[in-house]
C-alpha cells in the first residue's frame, strides 16, 4: 500500500478535508484556465479590429496581452516541467512557436495559437477534474456525524470518534455513518453508492451495512464493526484514487516518446530554418515562417492527449457501476483477454450449500428425522451442518432438541445421542459404505452425479436416511458465461471439488472446460498453462484461497460483495457478486482501447498531413494552428465519450 493510502487510513478526517480543499482548488483552476482562454480570444478579436483601422501599434499591444493572459498558465507549466524533468515538452514547443510567429511579425497568428492551445488545455483540465469530481461526490456521501446510543441515551458525535463495538441509531432517510451489523430492526438499504446496484437490499438483524449507503425504511440500531478509516467506503475511494494516479503501459510509452519526439522536432525546425533557403530558393522570411508552422503542426499535443483522458473516463465510469480498476494497466489488459478461469464456490455458485433432498428409510417420519439430525448438527461447525440446521429451522420451522452427548470425528462426521439412541451423521465410510451405497437402490449415486454432496445418517439398525446438499449455481451464471463466449473469451472452471461435482456444475454453467480436485498450487500451474496456450488470461475468485492464482493471471478479478479480502487481492474488484459485471468490464475496456487507437491514428494522420501541406506551401500559420490544436480538442472529446454509460 502506498504512502498516500496509509495517510488516508491513519488520518481520514484530515485527509478528507485536504481532498475537499484540493477539489475546490482544481475547480478554480479549471475556471481560471477557461476564463483566461476566452479573454485571450476576445483580445484577439479586438486586436484584429484595431489592425484594420491603422492602429498597428495598439493592436500589437493587444495581441501581446492575449499572449500573456492566454499563455501564462501553459508557459509556467511547461517551464516548471522542463526544469524538473530536464526534458523539453510540447508546452515549450508552443511557446517557441508563438515567439517565433511574433518575431516575423505574425502577431495575430501567434495569439491564435496561444488561444487554441489554452482552450485545449482548459478542456483537458476539465477532463481530469471530471474524474476527480466523481471521487469528491463519493466523499460527500460519507456522513460527518452519527447518533451514538449509550445506556438508552442519544448523543450526536463525530463519525471519527466512533469505535468498534459502539451502537448507533440510524433513522429512515439517513446515510449509514460507519460499517456495522444491525443489532435491532429491519429495513431496506440503498447500496447504489457502493455497488452501483439501484435496487434496495432488505436487511434484518445481523445483516451487514456499509458506510455511505442510505437507510430507506424504519429506524435501526447498528453495532459498529470497523473504524471510520477502515470502512469499505474509504477503501473504494482509496482504490479509485490510486487507479487514477497509475498510468497504463500505453500512457507511459507516449510520455517516454514525447521527450525524444520534441528533440527531433526542434532539430527538424532548425534545419528547416536554413536548408529551404539554399536548396529550394525560398526567401529568409518564407523559410522562417515555414519553420514556425512546422514547429506548430509537428507538436505531438493530440498524441499526448490520446490516452489519459480516455483512461480516466473509463475508470470513473467503472467506479460508478461498481467495477473498481486498480490501475490503467489492468483496464487496458482486460479488453485483450483470450481466456478467463473461474473459481467455483462463491463465484459461479452461491457459495452456500442448500438442502435439495431428504430421503428416509421406510416407516420413518421425515420431520422427526430432520429434527434429530439438525439438533445434533447444531453443535458442529462444518458448513454442511450449518446448512442442514438452517433448512430445518428456516424452511421447516422445526424446534431443535438438546442431545445427551456429542462426539465430533474430524474429517468424517459426528456421533450424537438423543433420547438414549445413538446416531451417526457423515460420510458413507463413517456410517457403513456398503449400506450407504445400497440405500434406496443406490439413489445416493444418482444424486451425486447431479452435483450433490451426500450426508448419510445411521442408527443401530443401519442407514436410516440421507440428506443431499448442493452449492447451487447463481441465477446469472449461465447468461454471463454465454456473454463472455460471445466476446470470444474461452471459459474455464477451477475447483477443489470432486470430478463428479465439477462435471455437473460445469455442464449447468455451460462452461467450456474444467479442472477438478485442484489445490491452490495446482490452480497456479493451470493458470500458467492457460497463459502459454491463450496469451492474456484472467482469473475470477473470492480473493482467499484463490489469491495465488489471482496473482499469477494477467488480470485478477475479485468477487465477494466488497469484502476486505477482495479489495486487497485482485487487480479489479466487482463490488457485488454479479458475474454480468465481468462482461461489462471487458466491454468497457474494449471501448477504451478502441477509442485510444482511434485517437492515436487520427492524431498521427493529422500531424503527417499538416507537415506535408507545410512543405508544399499549401497551409499557412492560422490553418496550421487550427488543424493541430483542433485535433487535440477532438481526441479529448472522443475520450470523454467513455463517461457515458
């Protein structure tokens, strides 16, 4: 985690204030740049009118004022960057071109150059600030005060003073001030600020709520589970801020290219100032004039602006839809995916086994059977035991009994005594493999083939019944896999489950291929093989056991409804367990890559066309300025299209 993230974690209130102040300053800068550009344009009009009334000296003064007002910000930025990086940049090229135009008496043309350059700069600043404002608007959703409950009394306190274990009251219409767990009350919560999902989520006792979300109905009491600096809301802000500051490979290449290109342009301009006079018979004025036009039209302004505005726009749009990119590199690579691997549990499936069948021996009451099994399993911590207990209590509304004795046999099952009768619950080998396989004409085999996990139950007379459980596939899984296939991406499932279960789930999901009985290290090896076979490979998991595979893949995507582990592990975080967001993220990446290519091809084409036109003496300085700076404005506007959606 970088220094800025640590600072936000340690001093959330101070950093938030600084960030808000920074937001105000950037907003002011945006307005100042635009006003300066427009003032420069107005002065050019006035100067032009004066030049037509024989007030030549006054018009030059007005044009000079346009130079200073319109070009001050960019000139300052260019000089500072040149001193800091010891590298010339496009801002310096524009300064040289404007000065050169003035030297040969083209005051108005030089002023027009400054005006359009300032206007494109103001537009670029707007693009950058638009992305940052997405974060500022998120930060404004974080309440600064909370109602603390102490001994039945209500006290309004600052959110930063809340501690883990405090109980707070949240009334209808109020935003949740801190992450926590509902201790009293039922409500619906609008979680769109966190997940991008507009449909409210029902919450009851023990449900988790997140800071920044809105309580729509009923007052609820919430036990605070995280400090204000560690809330999911704060981590989302940190992630998007980090992503905005991390540049994509394309952007880094363009920035490295810019320095070398500027030097080449200056060398070419130097030659242009001399060679045409001797080789082509041009006058010194024409030679210098054409050199200044070359200085303008060969500048890579549009090329430099081809990537960053588009990248920031895509990151902002993704964050608004609950897709958090941890950097431009991951956003860029996602659109080039050839294959994507999925963990099964919690990703393709709900991650919680559900009872699908209860089958008992003839003459046995199913209700009594389930009540007894649930009463014994209630004392086990195994996930299957919890699912059986939940089914008995929630679905069947059964009251649990108190067993006389319990013995847990790790890896096999549990033995319990109830009303002086001993029951065994667990694997086939634990209750008697032959009897288990023969029970009800081998029905267990049929259930297992369908992807069920079987829990057998026996008493002193043998197998008394079985309970089939299945980690059911998410409702949107098949449609999401189909959409990824439509995008030409190969789909693979990696799971630690048995071959039989994996085959059934893969068939239900319509997934291309699967690998069963995978340990974490085996998933890593399989990801490496996929990379060799397909090229760019993604991995989707829950961010815990899948962490090594997520790190090995070119792009790691974490599911998990915004859990801490998911936020820390992968390159891209899908804030809800919604698989449809993956195809959406891929399409967003493809759109961004497509727009960046359009911008680069367009900007290079314009530069080459203008350079050739200059050598053929077709174009003059004003049109060179308009063509060059106009292309810069167009590529910025093209990148802004990604803010829609």
